[in-house]
C-alpha cells in the first residue's frame, strides 16, 4: 500500500487572515479552536464569515470547540503545487465537527488502511512560523 | 417570453491549442470576423458585447470596455459575466435579456481565454483556508465529491470510463479539438490513468488550453426581417449560484442543476426524455453523471445504471458533447463553457459534418462555475435550445 506523507515537513507560511477571521487565527497560538456561532439562528459556521450564514447579522460569537468529529470525505493528493510538490501523496479530509460544520484539513498519523468516511478524529496542532498553529486531524483511537 | 424572442444567427470557434503564441485580441478578432462573414451582418450593427470571464482578462478591471475598443465596437450594452464555467451560457441568457429589455438589438457574445499562455489571475478568495492544506483546487474538490458519491451510492468507475471514451471518440472527429487529445482511448486506459486527487484520475480531468468561441444574437424579428431562416432559439434557461449556501453541511452529490434544470425544462415545456442531444459542462467526468441525475434523466444515485443502458456517441440515443467536450477537446480556460455551447448550436444548424446527430429537435447545454469550500460547485446553469422554433 502507498505510504502517505503527513505533510509536517512542508514549509508553510503563516496565513494572512482576513479581518473578521483574526479571532480564529489568534486562538491557534494557544492551540484553541474557535468557531463562529450565530446567536440569531443558533448555528455554528465554518469558515469564518463577516456575517451569519442564515441571519445576515454581524454580532457573531466565538465559541471554543474540542475539535472532535468524523471524516465526511477525503482525497489522496498525488499532484500538488509548491510548497507541497515532492510531498505527495498526502491526505486532505473534510471533517464534520460535532458542532455541525465541515472543516478541510490534512491528516497525520493516519495510513490509507485507517482512512475512511466516518472515521472519528481529534485535532492535531502543527506550529506555523510566527506562533500560530495549523489545525490538522489524527484518528481518535 | 424574453428567451424566445432572441435568436442565435451565427456561431464561431477557433482551433483549441495547448499554448498559443497569439494575443487574445487577435483571437477575439478572428471570432468576430468569422461571425460577420457567416451571418452577413455589418460590424456597425453590433450594439452589445458580452464577454465570458477570462483568466487573461483578469488583470484588467475594464476588460469588456477595452476589448470593445480593441475590436472597434461602438456599443449600447457592454459587460463581462464572471460566474466561471457558467459564463458563456449565462452570457447568452443575458444577451437575450438585454435584447428583450431594448438595451441592445444585436449582441456579440465572445468567449475567449488564453489561460495556458497568459494567466493574469490574482488570487482573492479562500487562500487562508485551503493553501496551508495543499488543496489543488478543482481536482481535490472533485476528489471529495467522488469519494462521497461512492460512499453514498457506490460508483462503477467503468461507467465514468464509458463517458470518457464516448467524448474522446467525438474529439477524434473534431478538427478544432486540441491535437494532443485526438487519439481514441479505451475504458481500461481511463481506469489505468494515473491518480491526480484519488479517486480523480488524469482522464477524468480537463487540460487547460487556449482558444475561444462566440455567438451572434439578435432579436427574432430582426433575424426574420433579414431572412435568416437558419437560427437557433433559446427556449428555457435556469441558473443558480450558491445552492443551499445557508446550510453548513450539504449533500455534495446534489447540485444547483436540480433547480436550474427544473426551471429550464418548465420554460421549454420539455422533459428529459425529449432531449435530443446533451452538451453538459465537463470539467471532470463525474460532473456529467451528476448532471444526468440532477436534470432528471435518472434518479439521484442511479447515474451508473443510466450510463450502462445508453449510448452516448453521436449516433447513439443520447449524443453527449459531440465535439469531445472540454475533457477531450481541451478547456479554453474560463471560456471553456463556450465549447459545448457552440457545438450544440452547430448541431442544430446541421453543420456538424462527420459527427452530425440525426435528431436536431433540440439540445441541452449546461454550465458549472466555481469550486467553493467543501461543497460541489458555486454556479449551475441549464439552457435548452431549438432550431428556429
């Protein structure tokens, strides 16, 4: 079976977050996952937006999430652009968090035999230059 | 109704090439000249210009205006449509609307892009959420979609291969298709082609090329006045952007074509079994199957069974992308939606030569535009055309 790269060796840059997404990125300094929550529609949402998906209101809350969930779908990347070129194949998953949002992330500590839709996962925080962290997932064994 | 009052009186298409050494305005001039020659219209009669989105044009925020200047067009109506692969079909719908509203009489729809040789795009989108993950864009998005489809319904990849083989056979018959792809393939070639974003293979995917196409649209009355008996009339159109965007988690195997298709069929007074030839937007092979389901040719999840039972070659019972589709003719960047649209018009004009379909009662064309985060696609368009109805 193909050996999957965990992408931890990929030289990533710190993302330039949009103004309304900075609470998310700043919380990753402490390896905390913050999700936007819209008190008007009582729904979480991801990725962070400037307003509520349903209500259109801007007074959104940030709530901490344990980051647990299950794999919604995934792909094995055999082709990639820089800086991932040469690090293929690697896994990209869409994970449904228990709060009911889908998050796209790389998988670590997970081989192809383990990877499946429905797999329970937990967060793995990978350090980025400048002190922020990137949310990844690993199997929640 | 607005749509039926407009008529496509001419179509034009360039050779699709892997990388062009020509400027995009030279390509635009070629399309325009071809339309003027084939229709007999005078250039001064064109009072509307609608461009599809273009990666080459993406560096110029005055794109339609500058292009009109380069081509020497004096206009009452001028715009660009920026909904990705839906843009060419959507441009045609907007041309009909502009004519109906009296904003223009004769509209030149120009679909040109030199993405392979001159891509001026500057990213301003989802980078912070997809770049650190090594997300390749559309192939990865369709990887998620295909895996999820397989999980929900099962997926016989040989049936996707059957579609790929039928389209490739059509590209062999199309002198304008990119030469690199004009070689027949087998289902085994499809199944054994290398993985790009597993389960998406190389032969599932489009190759970005350079090229373009265009249409000349005028009012039905004007077409009749000029004695242009040969024309094509849009009789149904639906478009949906951000289907179910207010929901966080959607079934990625269900798309906006469900609603756009229902609207187009209702306007046309037709049902899927009435469709004579099918020209869906094809960025990845599975998109064709999902559109068959969403448009109601078969039930959701039954695409593979439907493909097994039908013949998609130009002599078959449901001819599919008879020019090869973008996957086998080459994708002219963001103008690629024009390739299948113009092929449908060519078929209804009865000018498809070696690949002419028998039944030219109508043709159905679609668009797919944009790949959003964790969903299927951003825009879905459906257009039903008939010969001078």
